[in-house]
C-alpha cells in the first residue's frame, strides 16, 4: 500500500450567522469521528467489530465531542490508548486516532512489529510530516496498515464556539530568548503545539483567513506570521479552498494584555463552576460533602446535556431558577405515571421511565453542583470579594481600595488564595500610583503565614503583564459621563450589576470588529491580506489562554439578533484564576532558573510550594489541563511536536 496522508475534507463550508452551516468546533470533531466510526446504518468507515486506539491527547478530544456509550454502539468492542498493554485481538481491525509526534511514532512502530490486530486504519489529527509517514511505512513489516489519513481534530472542543489546546506554561513563550523565541525546548514545543492546533481549526472549517494580531505583542506577531507561513507552505490544502465573502479572519491576541479577567470571581454558571470547583475535559469532581461518601465525577458539557447547553452562560441566580423550574417539571411528569388503571397506562408509564430517570439524574447533578457552589460562596465570602474585585477593575479609588483590601486580607473567613488574588488585582490597578500600598499589602499577606515565594507572585505578575509588558492602557481613565452612566446602570440592575459589571477587553475588540473600526495600527496584518474590511467567520486565538468570561462574551456576541459575523474563540488553555497564577509562577521560575534550564512543569512545581505556603486553594493537589484544573496524574501530554 502507498503511504500518503490523504487530506480529509473539512467539516463543511462554514458560514457566519445563524443556520446549520455556521462554524462549530464540536460538530467539526464529530464530523471526523463519524468518518472513522460511522453510526449504525451509515455507509463508509471501517466495517465490522473493531477497537479504537487513541493517545493521551486525542482521548480527551474525542470524549468531549462524543460519549463512550455512543462510541460502543458503533461496533466498537474496545477503547484504549496506544501506550497501554492489552491482549491481542487478531480477528478485529484497529482504528488509531493520534497526533503525528515522535512519541506516537515509536508506539506505532512497536505495535506494528508485533501486530495485535488484523488491520490498522491510522488517522492523524493534523498535518503529518513526510518523515513521519516514511518511518511509519518502514515499521509496517507485516503489511497490516490499510490507510493513513489526516483528520483535522487537533484541539479540545469545549463548546460550539470555544476550543482549548490544554497547554500548561504557555507564558514561557513570553520569556525573552537569545534568538526569536527559540532557545527553550519547552517554549518551542508549546509554540509548535499552538501552531498545530490553530492550523487544525482552520483546515477543519475550510478557512483560509486574513491574519491580524495584537501589534503591541511581539509574541502575537511572531505567532501570526508563523501561521501565515504555514498556510503558504501547504498550498495543496489551502489553495483549493473556496473564497467566501465576507472573508474569514484569524486574530491573534496575547493574554498579558488583559491579566485582570482571569483573576476575577465568576458568576455565570460554566465560569463559576470552573473558577470555584474546576473543570477537566468538561468533567467536575464533586467533593464528598455534596455527592456522597466517595465523591462523584459528573459531566458538564453541551453535547450530552441540553439543559447545560441552554444555561451555561446564564447568571447563577437565573440558572438556579431554571433548575428549580426543571425540578418542578420533573415532579409533575413523575406524578402522571402514578395513576395506572389499565395495561395501556402501564405500557405508557414504562416507556416514560428511562426518560424520567435521565431527567431525574440530570436535575440531581445540577442541584449537587449548585449546592457546592452555594456552600463555597457563603463560606469563603465570595460575594463580598466580588464586589470589591469589580470595583477595583472599574474604578480609581486608591485610598478606599487599600483600606478595603487590607480588611479582607485580615478576615480569617477569606481564603489565603483569594487574598493573594485580590492583591494581584490591586497591584495591576495601582502599579504606578500605589507602589507603596502594594508593598504594604504584600507585608499583610506574609503576616497571614503565606510563604515568601507565593507573595513574590505579585511581582511576577507585574513582570509578566504589568504596564511595561502590556501595550495598551487596560485601566483607561473613565470620563465623567461614563461613570455617571455606569452608576445609573447599577442603580437599575441592582445586585447582579454589582458583581458582573466588569467586561473583558475582548468585548471591546468584538465591538470594533463588528463595526469595522478595529485599528489596523494596533492590530496590523500578517501577510499580504490585510483583513481590514468586514469579516465573516472570525477565529480569535489567545496565546496564553482564554477564560470562560470571554467565552460568554463571544456567545453573547454570536447570538445578538442580526449578527453577520460568527466568532470562534480559542486559546492555549482555558484558565481559571488558579491555572493563570500557576502560569505566572512558571514564567517566574523559568526566569529564576535561567532560560537554558526550564524547571519542572508548572503544575508540579506550583503544587508543592503552595501546599507549604499555607495557601488554602484547591490547586494544591492539582495540575492543569483541558479546561483548567485536573487531578494530578489525570493527563500526560507526552512529547509535543
């Protein structure tokens, strides 16, 4: 057989605005899964009983787009990873879906030396280097490989308009190097993995975009030019793509231009769960206090939970009301099954039972999550913290803010991690005008028993994303009219406005994009196409990670009536405050260790320090991955290439 990466067709001609063909990263991944293992009754794919072999990254990517039960319904006898030992099943065919990296090449070569299956159908999640294919062909000494294809699903689809690349320590790419972003092994790997992910999204949606970037960020410019170069080198793939009007756009942003958003307490449902409990591949680990003696892992994703899909961006109070209504609806339906006076009634009741059981389980899941969120809000004074955080983000009031932050630091009900977070926001706001107060607040943190290394993260944040590192004025002075307008808005909206008044920088960028006013000076083009006119589909990629608050802003933008532009948001990771601070810590440690000797992965190094520092945060025994925090040992990123 001839070994060549046969480029798979994309997920369809994506169009902006409402309708079935609008860009959707979950549907794009499912499109490729359907081609590998079609549903029963559909033609194509590998027929008969088979095994599905994944790697540690594609396992998470697939699970976020399709459930295990659905996979097993498609004549898949076994699902596993290529790095694990398993019994030989020579009567079955194997479908392999993995990344085209050196680690997987070694695993595939070992597999093909002593094959366990009758055939191997290998699907690679991105563009495969010719050397990878050559070595794979040489390893197939028993001629078991039937096909090798590229299926562009090299990212985790968190929601229809949100994807993550699950990268830790992306901040290391911001460290100055002897050459242009090239002297650190970890830095190079992270940069290349980010490039692979963006190229995969473009290929999956058949987009050859104009490219613009944040002009104040050398990293964003370097990345944007790398994407442009990669598109130019893949003429066979991108040259045949149909031209669309308005044209698509890729906009590359840098996380450090808005370091405040990842530090804020969140109040929309998905963001609140991620910030307060943590999401890992759209899964939530509920503690024993809310889910029974042993705890419970529940799925929270828009593919398998229509109720969550409808309300994931709702304010917490709105979501609570929706759960209450759904609970009453379930109870009403349950009562209708109680009156059985005939065999026909019995038959209808039995038909309803599975659906009612699913409805009950779903409501119970959300009630358990809400109960845990409510417990943490009350126990950790998150409402009081939020009011001050929002005021810090929006107002200039140095003396008052200093007194209020000092009081919360001294409050034993406020967790040490939240106190650190609050001082970080204060330091970003008053880096220039309040350096003395920032120093005093760091002393106050130390007085709480927080280790020096953790207090030093305040300075590390300013090095990473302070005024000298940022290009724009994040805390621009508000006009009197704007302040009056905000005060009127708060008086009308009441309590919800007091805790959700902040809008991320991305909201302003979206408004300028929609109106065609996004500055070509501040956001210049990479390559020949300037992309200054109205855009159709827009991919916004944030080097350094995105947040659920920004995802909510994109969703609100996409669902605005009359919208003619569709935005997909992605980033190197999906941050909550803990993962963002760990990223800052990795940035700081890399500088302390020296650029030539990067230390251990951010999650591992950060966990020990925080535990000994006495910072009471959930990240003390956690690492970082898809969607933010993940149980230690829950993921292995393998060799990035």
